[in-house]
């Protein structure tokens, strides 16, 4: 789940960084700095600080998370500044909640021996995640009272001094925000900290014994430098794999061929104006609108952000069936309702191909795959794949709706079951529910609010039309 990102706090924190950052750069370097951080060009001002502040004030709220990410990636910050920015960003994005009791019981069971075999890597991780040099008198006395020095003594040199529970207590791990504790677990399981696959798996097995009852799990979702890579996900939801190709918004059946059958590499032979193929990696956040828009700008060479957003929306909308106002209303409502924070919500992919068979249903006969193409797909955090279908009469009738067709309906339901067994979540709407845009508004607002874990008070008002 994720909370609503506190944009006012995020803006204040970025402003605090800029209040010292300007001292590192000359007047001539400010435009390049603003461009690198994603800030509007600084206007003329009486001082470097005032110019940067004016640039930040001109930055809309929906661009602030990207600015904060750029600051974290590119600028040297104090640990307090870094953690404050991270916590606001992480709390506003998908994360898994780990109760304090689960954290404490995991710590009691956690033998640090494997990690202490790599003390430099272990201390580097702690320095990135926690306040270690926090002795308020450190400037006046010796640094021996800092948390860093205490850990080096009581955990590294004399590992029997502190239990792991005491160590976590000193770090503040039991009271830390949920996403910080989750990232800490992921990094404890990473090869960057523990370059030993068997040791990685021992830690993951131990952690999962405690995480599973809380509805979470460290799940392997690939490799990094030859070692397994683990991410914290909600247990029992989603799939173990991330998609490689997303074929969507098609204006007809795509012409697909293998460029390498051994490597399972595919190519869509049609012109790219007929078929859209998203082939960038999908991260643990899922596929957000901003990821899709960045891909669109890159592949279409569109530099203007607003122009790119309009053209992408129009291209996807053009793929919707002209005789399905229900699909059009669902697509319109989602983008209209989230227009003020579209960058932070999952992309809604229309006319998505989930399966592929070069033969038609008639040619394939009884072995035909069902539900080759679905109305909409959303890739949510935690490897969740959500399919949305708007069912018209064609799903359960024949002869243009003149006769009921139980065989067709049964085939559709069989396809649904197959998708669910593969980890998809399938939600179906009756077309009549969505036929009228105004009547569909409250239904869709509640649905997407629950799907995206929005508290009722933060859901889009029913009067969002216009």
C-alpha cells in the first residue's frame, strides 16, 4: 500500500536542500543544475539562492517526486536530509507494512554471523540506512559515543555484547517507517551486502518464516551480477515474474515473429503506429503512467511533456472499440479522476495481449486459448497483474446478440480461471454499469479507490466529471 504523498512537506525539504546547495555552484552553473534536477529554468534574481527558490516555486506538485529523486541520486546530502527525503517519497509509494511485533521476533531469531563475515559491506549498508554519526557532542569531544562507534565495538569487534534485538533497537528499526524497514530487509538480502548465495538464501528463509504470517515475503524476482535478487512483496498476491513485453493499444491483430527462438526474443513486424510495444524493464513499483510517458517521449522523440501526454492518451484512446462506450467511460474516468497526480498512479493499458496464437479460434478448434486480448491491464506494485474487462452481450450471446450462448460464456469463465491460477487478478464490469458516464462515476471512483488502496476520504469525489 501507499499513503498520499505529503507534497507540502516534500517541497519544504527540497527547499531546505536548495538553501545550502546553491553554495556549491556558480551563477553560470545554475541553469544546468536546474535542468539536471528537473526544475524549471531559474529566472533572473538578486542572488543564487533566490533564483533556485523561484525555480522550485514554479515547479508543479506532480513533478516534485522526480526532483527529489534527482536530488537523492545526484547530490551529496547529510544523512538527516537524505533520510527525511527518502521517508516522504517511500511513504507515498507502494510499500509493505511489517508490524513492530514481526520485526522484533525476526530480530530475536536473526544470527548476524553471515553478515559480519563482510563487515565493511555491512557497515556501509547501515550508514546508508540509519543515523550512525548522531552524537550531538561529537564536535566537542571524541567520536567514541556515536552510534557508529558503538556498533563497531559491540557488534563487529565483540559480537556477543549485543543481541540482534538490542542492535535493531539502537538503530531505531522497530519504530522506523514501514518502507524504510522493508528496504533494510531487501538490502540485507542483497549480494551487495552478502556476496554468498547460500548465505543470502539462509537469511531470506529466516526472514520469511516471520514475514509470511504478516502477509509478506522476500521473493526472488531475478538476478543481479549472477546472484539472486529479492524484493519484499505482499504474500499470496501477484506473480513471481515481471513482464518482458507489453503489446497494447493495437488497431488489429499484431503480426508477431521470433527474432531469436532460443532467447524468446520477439518482434512485432507491423508499423509502430498500429501496435504499441513497451519493452522497458518493469520495476517493483509496477508500471506507472510516468514510466509509460517517459517511454513514449523517448520512442517518439517528443520533448514537450504536455504534448507527449496528450498524444499518448489520444493514441491509446483510439484503440478502444467504437461500439463500447463502457470501455471509453472507464478509460476516461481513470485519467480524469487522477489527472492531478497521474505520474504516481499505475498506467491503464487498453487492448492488451496476454496470450498469442497465430491461428484463429476456428482454426485452432478445441485447443484454442481463450482471452487472448483483454480490455485493460494494470501492473501494480508487488508484481500484481490486474485485468479489467467490460462485458457486453458479445461475451455470452451469438448472432449479434440474438441468442444466448452458454458455450461462449463457459469458455470465457474457463479463461478467467486460467488467468487467476497464473496470478492475475480479474475484475469484470457489466457494460450497462458503465454505459452512462455520470452514473458510472461513483462506481468507478470506489473501485479504483479500493484497488489502489486509497482511504475513502482520499478517493475521487463522485462529482469529478466535467
